[in-house]
C-alpha cells in the first residue's frame, strides 16, 4: 500500500511538476512582455535581457541555484538597461522562491539571499536613486519571496517525514503480525506433537498386542487392527492439515494432558474468580471432535477470555458453546470497550486474536472478531467435527 502511494506521488511530482513550471513561465512571460505593447523605447537588447528573466524558469526545479544566478544576472541587466524595465522582477521573485524551496545546499540558499540583501541598498539608492519607500519595497519583496519558499520547504519536509513515519509504522505492524503468527504456528506445532504422539502411541500399543491375541482372540485382534487404522487415518489427516505450520522440533519432554472442551468449566471458573463475571452456556448435545479441534476449542476460549480480562475493561463475559449438526460454534461475548477493538482485520489485532484465527484455520474452521453495535466485543469460531483433510484408507 505504501509503495503504491509513493509511486503515485512520484508521478505527480514529475508530471504535474512540469505542468506547474510551464504555468509559472507563462504567467511570468505575460507579466514581463505585456508592457512591451505600450513601451515606446523597446530595443532588441531590452527584449533579450527581459527574455533572459523568463526562459531559465523552465529548469527552476532541476537546477534552482543555477537558475537563480542566471535570472539574477538578467534581472540586473534589465534594471540597468531599463528599455523597457520591469515594475516588478517577476522572474527573479519566482527564482528566489524556488531556490529557498528546492535548493540542494544550505550555503546556496543563504549565500544567495545574503549577497542579494547586501547589494540591494547600493543598487537601489546609488544607481537607481530610489526614495525610502521604493528602497524598502525593493529590499523586502525578494526577502518575502525567500521566506515563503522556506515555509513551503518546511511544510514539504514535514509532510515527507510524516509519510515516511507512516510507512515505517505500517512495516512495523506487518512485521509484528508476522512475528505473532509465526509464534502461534510454533505453539500449534508443539501442541500437535502431543496430539500425534498420542495417536502413534495407540498404534504401537495395539500393534504390539495384535500378534499375541490374533490366535487366541480373533475378535479382539480385529478390534486392535481397526484401532490402528483409525489412529493412522486421524494422524495423517492432522499431518496434512498442519504441514504448513509444523516447525522444527520444540522439545519432546513429558507434558501434562492437553485440555479439551470438557475442561472449559474449570477455565471459566478461574475467570469468574476475578473481577469479571463469567458463565458458560451449552446448547445441543456433546459431539466428538478431532483431538486437535478439542485443543483448539479450549485455546480459543482461553485467548478470548484473556483478551477480555486484560484489555476489554469488561464486567461480565459469556462463553456459549453450540453443538450443531456439523460443527461446534464458539462465541465469547463481553460487555467491555468494544470500540477499542479493531474490526477491520486480523492483521492489526492483538497477538491473541491472531492466535485464535490461526488455530481455527488449522482445524479447518473459521474465526472472526469485532465490536458489537450496543457495546462490547465478541469472538466467534466454528470448528467442524469431521477432519478437513481427506485421507484415503
């Protein structure tokens, strides 16, 4: 987005900049040469030196210092020749403004205006015999043009600084979102280690028991092989679904059993003992979920409750589990500061919201979050009962 904006700005500076320069040159040319129609003493030299105060302005942005020197030279010649002269040195004013606004080096800008203000009294009082009013007009007009150029320069630099700061903040937000997503994927990989380890353990135990009972208890042996096949299919489905988020080994030390939907009452009980009143509402009959979805459901509620307690300033929160025909619907709704949340997208949300989305997607589900019209905030997720991956048996 920021790259597109800078591209547009560059086109405006190159395209419209030339148009503005052409308009400035045309306006100065009109102001300079209209008096020629009524001037009785026009000479070829007078026309040439007046033209010299106009033509260089075509390059005023490209070489402001050189243009200012050239225009100053011809403006001095116009003033000395005076056939005809100029009531105002229009080209010189435009060149001085541009030098103050676009000059590349500080010494060029301040050196030029310094020399100009130092020599103006001699030229105005000794050469042109200006009175006090004419002298002040001659002195202050270029100074004012220079100051206006400095103001334009300061405004442009401030605008560029704000644009750069905005682009930097955008890059930082994107990096932070990527970091949060990477951390959550790594955490999912650690959780999946336990899920898959459990499935493989079942397969190993049943496979070792199979040869023992195959002769003495064929029915039991058949059930063992069925369990192996089921565990293998489930493990393959989860592996295919999680292949994009599995990372390097995060350690294989002993861990406590992973939480599931059935352990949510204890989690909500912990929250209820804080300043936030929490309650659990369940609709429909409990259904079986894949092992990773069981864990994801718990983590999603945990993250949503953590955001509520830490950031929402809520007094109450409700966790609603709805067991439908095809999926488990999770809704965590609080009465806190819903307007402080960002409903525009997950990328700008907190790490917890990014984690919720990653976990839901990893299970083949969906998640969304946003403020409510009447106040408060809601996190909703849908986790399917069946595996999102299709595994051939």
